C-alpha cells in the first residue's frame, strides 16, 4: 500500500473538520456545546464548515459565550474560539426543526467542501453532524443518504457502515431495508465483502494488529441446522469458511442472542450483523450517547454522530454533544492510525 503525498499533508495539517449538518437541526447547538472552551488536543484542532450566524444564534440560546471566528484554509487556528469556514449566510428567519430547500443546499455544500479540502490536504478528516434526507432531496440531490453522497464524491462504490464504541463495534450487511427483504439480501458474496472490509478497517483505522471478527447468524439459534431457516447453511457459513481460508480471523455464524454479549466483554473486536436492528439495538443499549458512525471503504476519514437531526428538540438546548465529541476524537485517532499503518506498509 503506497503512502501518498496527500495523506502526508493531511497528517501535517492536523485539523479535523466538522460539517454543521442541517442548519435547523441539533447540529449547530451540539457543535457549540462541544467546542465552547475546547482548545484542541495535542495532535489535532477543529474547524466547523457551516454558518457563523446560525452558530451564534445557537450559542445565544444555550447561554454560552462562544467566540466565533471566520477561518480560511491555510490560516492558523485561533485558540479558545470556534473556527468556522463560512459557507452559508442564512437569514435570521429560519425556524428550528423546519428544513427547507435552502437549508438542504447549505448542508450539502458543507459536505462537498469538506471532502474537497480533505482531498487537497487542507483537512485531515471529517466528523459530520446529522442531515435531513428530505431537505437534501428538496435541494436537488438524489442520494438516499449522507453516506452515499460521500461515496459518490469520493468515487467509490465499495463502502459500508460501522457503528463503533469502546465496548462494541458492529458492521451491517443490510441497512435500511424492510425485514421481509433481508433474507434474500444476505448472500455469501455480501457477507464476505463485509468481513473483508471489517478486517481492513480494524487493522488500518483502529490499529488492531490481529483483529477478531464474529459473524452473527440471521435466524434464532443460528438456524438450528435448518429447523429455523437455512440462510446460515446456504450463505453465511460458506462466507465465513471462505474468509477463514483467506487468512482472516473470523468465526461464526453465532446465535444473535449471545454474540453481542461476548463481543462487549472483549472476546471479539467487531460483529458482522445481518440487518439494521440486529446490530443497532445492542449497540445503542451500550453506546446511546457516545456511539460513532464510521464509513468504511472511503479514501478519506469520515466519522459521524450516531443520531439524527432531532427536529423535535432542535433549538431547545436539550441535545447532548457526547456523540459528536466521540466522533471527532475517533476521526483524529483514525487519521493517526492510518498514518502509522501506511508508513509500516509503505514497501509492502
């Protein structure tokens, strides 16, 4: 794996961008909560890609005296301040919880510019606040969501979603699909792809030299030898066997009612899950406030909060910034881990 000049510039830049997300969601206020009094870490600083006026309004409603300053790529970071690359100037008539075509265009621009700045080495990585898919569509974008937009901007079709916390990491074979469609979507090829991506991410992004991957079954009791379903025998177990033959440290399929307990207690570094709620229910039970959404397969570093725009509480000062803080810190860790991994494998 080569070590590119762009990666080197990203490490030297040491700035993790935060996209503001939907301007009328909770993104602006969780940014203010997180960055008020924040002076960076020994390794990285933070810059917001967003709207100075909206952030100032959020600070006012929270009763936080935040110093909001405009920043441009290449400029030094002003400490004890919220540094903002101002990409929109929305009027003061915006209503919390009411997205529009205008807010959709703004949040899309934050994302597009963040990707561009990472690709050119001006930012090291990005942590994203939540967006509104409906507002994105109103703005003329056809992507089904945040991740697909990022994949398109990066020119990749091989990507996946990992939810990560200190105790549990889960990767999803199927995501936003009706349960009735899931069995036919669980294929040997797709399970194998997710195992491969998990192994690569655990080594390169999380710095785990010898990761241990568990694969969850689809059916109760892992199908009980076909009594409760045969997807395990037809698709999942063959994928696990092929992955193991490739030298990847993987085992399963395990009954879903026990595998997450085992992973949370340190037996596995990640669990490949067959559908959305199979993985997200145990994950959010453990990491409801500090969980992080990590996009695997992108050439850039992208993490995200693990929650939505929360329009019902936007502008009320109730939102927690713990997931954003965890996402930002995980992005900085991944940048560092990739740097070390790529240096070690530069001649491989």
